[in-house]
C-alpha cells in the first residue's frame, strides 16, 4: 500500500519581496498565459529546515535527528575532536580520511561542494578518525617544485587508503537517520551510491491571479547633514508585489520510513514537524523592509491511499479575478475546492482530507473541518496510522 500525505495552502502576502531573482526582483513565472508571482521550492524548503532548527532548540528534535548542509565538514570534525587532538592535525586527518571515499578538499580548507550530512554521520566520522588516527596517512606527495606539495587524484587517494579504514568510512554515509535528509534527499556527486532520494516533493508556489511588478522609490537622509543642505544622500528602488499564493507539497510515507531506516516513530515526528513548518515557516527575503508576516488562510491536508499525487495548481490556470468587496483568497479557495472535487469524481481515490478554513470559504464535500493547526496535525497523523 502506498500512502501519500499532501498539503495545500493558500496564503495571501502583503506587499513584499520574499524570494528574489538575480536582479533583485521578486521571482515570477508565466502560468496559464499570464505572469504570476512565484516563490521557489528551494526557498520554501529552506524555510522549513530553519523551522526544524527552532524545533531542535525547543527540544522537539535532538541534534542527531537533523543534518547540516556545509562545505566546512573538516572544521566540524575538528571541533568534535578538539578535546582529544590538535586542531591542525585533526583538520588534516579529516581531509585525508574523506579523500579515501573520493571527497577531496578545495581551496580554503573546504570540500569541493556542499555536503548535506546528518549530524550523526559527522559525529561518527570524527569518532572513526580518532579510532584509526595512526592509519590515516596524508595523500599528498612532494612535487619537487620549491617544496610545494601536489595532491593525488581522487582515484589514487582512494586506492592508497587502508581497506579497513576506507570501508568503515564508506559505511558511515547512510543518511544518519536525519529527518531533513530523509525528506529532501541529497546528492553526493563523487559517491552516487550514497545518494538519497527525497521522500518529499515541494512545488514552486505561484499566485492564483496575475501580477504586475511594482517599484518602491526610497530616499535616505544623512542625520549629520548641515541644516542648510537640502536633498537626500541615498536613493534607489526596490521591486515588490502582493499575491495570494497556492503552495503544495506531497510526502511519500513509505519512502520516508525507508530513508529513516524503518524508524516509524521518528518518521511520524518528522512528518508532523514538516507539515507544521510548511504552514508556519515564511521566506525571509526583504522582511525587514516589508514585514509581510501573513499566516495562511486555508490549509488542507489529504492522506491518500494507493493513488497518484494531485497538485491542484490547474484550479488557477485561468487567473482568479474579483469584483469590488470580494475576497481574493476566498474565491481562490472556492476554485481550489472545485478542482479537487472534480478530480476526485473523475479519478476516485481512497483517503481523508482535513481543512483549516479561516476565511469562511464554502468547502462542503472537500474534507473534514479542523478547529486549529494542532487539530489539523493530530487528525492527519491519526488518519495516516489507520
């Protein structure tokens, strides 16, 4: 049996620039023939991962249950070993040990690309390096040029590794039962067999309606400027928009459990934190300028069995338009419900849907009412375990 947990969110943000492109403008996309505001899936996932960090601070997660994305793994290992080993030596040993599995260093004592590693993986790497300290030998050779050293290739470095040490290090890269690695997956370019396919898919958020970019012209005055001098000392423009976004994500429950090495309790905890984070976590772009802290107005969680995922974005293929005194978010919600019911009538499917509705939209036939976010999460997790 395949169990999918889908979450649909309608969130109307006040004027803001939550997710910028390379020019500093709010990201957008063409959908249904018109320009829509957009927030990238990467931005949304980053916000959820930051929410996980807050949950760790609150004691919901332990450090071992989460991961870090970093190029500074050597430094993290040296920090763990600081009470036992000289830091400079520990950094060198960490570089050498990881080169045994083809993860070589770049300039500045960093890895060549970002590694998404569970905290447990990093801690176990440090423990293993300490255990095999004398067997981990530098993979550098004298080049004969002014005393400089030349690093061996990844293949050569791996070939020189003591087999026992190499096998032990290779075994460590199993995801470390980190919830965020299990949900979002990872790619290790030099160790493709250690890649982890994501249990979760997150769509780019798009506005339910057409948008046009707007510009804020700002000026700033020097507080110490002489009183007889007129004019601003700095000026410029900031682009922004305001949009009601449709956000969607789906989690494959069986894949999440498999990624977490069959730990169903941790998987349920991770799923609850993900659903909560997807609702409450916000992108942080330009928030000091706009303070667009606008919680979702409608959230629906569907627990579906033996079916295909259903992104409901096509409810807004024709951009939503409203008349005076009509609510854009409410009308978007009604379009969403209409599309969901049409797809269910056409394709069927088993499961339950729970709806948190703050805008009084007509959602009859869509799902069971939830009183608040906690109630929504409780009911969704209970339905999943049935």
